C-alpha cells in the first residue's frame, strides 16, 4: 500500500530526491527561508542534516565515494559541483551541465547532458580529476537522464516532441497541414482569414531547466495564402518568457494572451495594432497556471481558467474588458460551479455571452464537458468520457449548437470529435493516424483547426 516515506510537514517541500547506493540515506533539495538547502535524511527519517547552498542547485546525485554532487550556477551557467556547494568544475571543452547526472561504476567519470549547436542536449562523460570531457551520443533531439547499473551498463533517454497546426472540414474529412514548424494552440481572427498560435522550440531540456521562462512566442499565418506555412507571417508577442494562446476581441481591435513575463502567470492585453505597450490585467502571479483567455461574443468580458489561490484547484474566472476602449471594467471574479468537484482546464463562450462551456477533469482518466452560467451556479453535464489527455481544450461552433473536443478513438489516437448540445451521439471528425488536441472552430463554421502532436521517448543502453 502506498504511504508517505516520512511523516511531518517539514519534508513535503523536498524536491529531486536521490537514494544512496547502500539504501541508507536520501539526499534532496529544498528552498528554505535563507535560500537553497541540501537535505540528507536517513532511510527511517530519524536523522536529518541541512546544508545551506548558494545559487540555484539542481540534480543532486551520490558519488561512488559517498559524497553528494549537484549542478550549480557559475556566472549564470550550469556547472558541476563536487561536493555540492563546492566551487564549480570546468571541463575541456567548457560545457554547460544539465541533469540528471550519474557516476560510472568505478567512480572515475560523471555522465550528464550538454547542449549542442541545435539547442538539443547530448550525453557526455567527463573525468573530474583530469577535467576532460567526451561526447557519447549524436541525436536530432534530446539525449539525457543517464543512470548506471551495478554491472556498468548505462541507460539514457532520447525524447522527441513535435507539433504542427492542421485543420479539417467540420463535417469530417481529410486533414490539411497548416504549418511546418513547431506550433500549437490555434485561435481564429473573428473576421479575417488569419490564425494565431503559439510557436517555438519548447519541450527541450534546455527550456525545461528555465521553466517558466521557455521559448514560446505568438504568431499568425494568413489562411488566404498557400499552406502549409513555413514561418509566421506576423509575430504578435515575443519575450524572454512563455507567451501563448492569444484571442482577438470580437471587433478585432484588441488581443489578450497568456504570458509569464515580469514574473507573472497571467493574462495581458495589447492593441491589435501594437501602438501602445502590453498591459497586465490579471494578477494571479507565478504558479497560477493560467490557461487560454477567450473574449465574450458581446466584447465585454474575458474568460480564463487558472489555479485558485486558496487550494490550487483549476477554476474559471472572468474579468470585464471593454473591446471599444480596452478599459478594464470589472475585477477578476471566480465563476462558482456549485456542487462540482472537477478541475476546469478550459472554457469557451456560448453565443449569448451569459453561459460558458468547459471541459473538466472529474477523476483520474475521466473528463466531463459542462455548461455553466457566467454568474455561477450548478453546472449541467453535457458529456462524460474516458481519456488520459488532461489539457485537450475544446471548441464551440459560432451558432452555439455543436461542441468539438478531443478524445481517444478506436485506432488508438486522440482524434477530434463533434457533438450537438441536444440529443445526439458524438461523431468522429478526423481519422488520419496522428494525435490531435486543442480544437478551434472557424468563424464561418466550416472547418476545425487543431494541434497535431507526437511525443516519443526511447531508452538506449551502452557499456
């Protein structure tokens, strides 16, 4: 039976734990009142040692001699520190070090990942005593996370995450590719044949190490031009942090989008013409995991999901924003879903601007599509289904009669389905062998855009 390893709230904040080879101790990192700390805890939890560290240490690992190594920042660059907290080591060639890290069976070499010229990481081995390093792999995507068995076998992971935009007739039919580059979360312009999206080279180890400051920008393509597009026609938002999931106001004059800039995890507002600075309009802050904002059909309210501060559960919020002037007219307010325990991960407006339709996780592997009055109240469950995809989004037709959503199909792929709000069964819209997510319905009701994605992880061994 699963149970806590140790009792007491003081260990709940520990991260990146690692067992010693003899199984008698665990090492982990924590953030204390004075900064970073390294914890050593006996297996029974009776003995606990805390050592203050500087900078942003990560990836603690036991050496064969029983010391603890880690990655630490040296002049803003990640370097190996043995023991953890000691001055950083430098190798020839001089490399950035990304974890997890592991040591060879004889303890003479340390294995880690380091970026190549394409921004992906490759597996390297280095001799700390001689300060020499050598590359062990050559892949087109990330190779990392080494682990060494007692017989000296080293296992590591190679991952590939790829996305692009596509669409299909809403009535069902062949999928058409819209972009050739890494892109996701499509949204349509209300009157022009333009499609916005998030793009960039995220889901890399070098990005994950900087989360939430990862390489995501917002761009637009022109659907009246030949597709697939090889690059964005226009860049809407670009910063040193995550920018994603924009929506135009119904009159096309304003844009709202999600970003982590300036230590936020919030919705920002900008004029579509870009003639004045972007402006933050919500203040949930880092860690709120704010989702994809959507503007009401009457142009008066912005809808978003985000983590509730009291308990961290994902709920629906609204904030009043006048599309004529860009003025915030009312403060952020939670839309209370009475008697409903599901975590709402995305919501869209119905045409009346008084009701929203949302998707929520109601149990592990179980999702529900619900409608909810914008003033709050008891939700109405439209559809329930089994899925392991926790953030699939959903879309609603412009006439408000049909919802599009992502669900597992009989072919083993996540496909796009549509379903009327009244009586009727769901109908599969796409059928080609690829995973899909984040549907967006075109304003004229004829097509549904979506993200096509693939994630593959392969483990390799070497000796």
